[in-house]
C-alpha cells in the first residue's frame, strides 16, 4: 500500500489499547519511529514469531534493523531502565547502534524522583507506577529539572544535582518522614550513564524536521492513552504528560502541519490499571474471566487490569480531542466466547442522561452506564484476515462502534501477532 503521510498513533482509552502491535505493523513502511511523551511507566508489548518483547522507552520500530528511532524532548528518560532495555535487545541480537537518538532537552528521572513518587503514592493513592515519572515532570515544570545535555558536562550536572538534593531531602525527611538520599552515590552512577548516552544525544527536533524536509516517512508513537492525558483525562487519576495527539508537536518539536493522519487505537472492550473511575467495569466473575482471556496484566507493573464493556462516550471524546480520522480496534478475538455484548451509549446522572463524557471526576463517579445489548458471535476469529469473513454479529458490533463514535474503523486486530490483523479498504499508510 502507498504511504499517505506521517501518522500519529494514539490510544483513545486508558492506555493498554494495543498500540505496540499497531506501531509495529505500521513501522514496516516508516523510515523513522519517534516517541513524544511518557517515560518508563509505558509498556508496549510486541509478539514476533514465538518471542514477546516489552518495550518501556525505546520506540517499537527498533525491532526493524533499518529503522531510525527517536525519543523526543517530551519523554522523560530513566537511564538505568533504558540501558537494561538496550542490553536485553542486544541479547536477542537486536543492535541499537547508530540508529537511535535522544533529545538533548529530554529530562532525566533520578533516584529521588522514584522515592518521592513512592512516598506520595502511599498518601494520595493515584495509582501511579511509582517509577518517578510524575515527579520528573513536576521538576521540569518547576524549572529545576536535569536534562540529558546536563549529563554531558560533569560540573554542570554535579552543581544541579547537589542543589536539588537539598530540597528533595528536606521534603522526604520533613514531610514524608522518609530516609534521605545520598546524592554523591548518584553522581558517579550518572556520570557513567552520561558517557554511554553521549553518542545518541542530539537536537532531535532539528533531526526530525530535516528528515521531513527530505520526504522521510515518520510514525509518531504515543504512550498511555487519551483518558490518562493530564488535561483531557480523568484528572487526578492521570499521567503527567499530554498523552493525546497534541503532545506530539510539543514533545518532538514539530509543527501541526507536519502531521497528515491520526489513528486512534481502541480495545474492543475497556480496561484501566490502578485507581480511578471505570463506569462500565464488569462484575467480579466476568472481570476475572476477561482478564485471563485477554492477558490483562500491566506490561510495566504486572498489575491486573480492570476490565469493562466498551464505552462509546470515552472513545468519542478521544476521537474529538485527537482529531482521529480512523480507528484500529484491537483484541476483538477476546470477545469470541461471549453470548451477548454491551456497549455503553450514555450515562445516567442524578435523573438525567448524559450523552458526552463529563470532565468532572465527581460527576463521573456518580454516573451509571446506559447500555445497548448486541448478540455475540461465539466463533473463533483469530484466523480471519478479511472483514467479510468475520461472523455477522462481529461485523454488526464493529459497525455500531463506528456509528457511535463518528469515525470509520480501518484496522481490526484478532490476535497478538502482526499477521493476525484485518486491514480494511479505507486503510491507507
């Protein structure tokens, strides 16, 4: 198929929609795969033949030996996790080499970020991964963050680290009643990280824009999902970056006119990890059954995901916020065994029906879902490769999703492997 322009792939639920597989599929035709936000709290799972890869920081395109991969200025980098990932890839015979670049403006996650994150989670219970992502972004916005470029100058790094240590130790000891943190231990460790990172650190905004000027094909990879976006998600149970399509521009240093397509990724049902409302959550018995059938455990933390029926209000809001032109529906096969299905088409709130997803968490917590019921297909779909070969009930389910959210479906995933995919006629890359 012909490449029809640079594509943003974005999750339109609470993350874990299967973006890794979709990016892996599309990366076949891309020259560059670039990630714009998030940190080691992300987890993209990709199946290649009989092997499973879980990537937390490096873009999914790294599994193709000829693709260039970029971490933009909007990503927060945990060097320890990054090097563990690189070393694991090399053990599998996949070399990062000279086709990997990191923005010189990307911020670094340090040990005190993780310590503060853990202490704060104990008191606030926001459902974070406790990987230090939120506190790293807090320091970035507070203008006291340490960036990758700082690691390249030992004296600059030392000065900034020492100054931050005074503040962080005061907070840890006085407010959270935690043990302090020895910044000198970190100094030597991160000096080594800086030297190893040096060949990859560059002005990635310049790199990407030059590539665009040369007509290179770029796939923009998002982490988390729109309902975890700091502005448009279920605040405060969100991540600390813009996980919607708008974050691509600020997180990579490109203009919006450089983007030609936005592809939203939605699971055929709904899941979320951790705290926060999930209006369509299954009953405990069905929740456990779907968790087992769908392997619904967090790729980063291993935590069980909460499962529920597809929520059309969630997807419709995300389609609007992202300007998504089409959807990829994943894990349709997980619904194969169900006799009947439900789709949430509205909420009941204090005697009235809401047709749009509310922004106030207090309202959402009181909402009861309004469902439409559809017949299940109770036939296996993993071997299907053409939309017309899906069971009639499965096609009706997909058609109803299109009607409710206002965009066409262009990709249907019926299994974890790359080939277990249906590409519809309206799909262009």
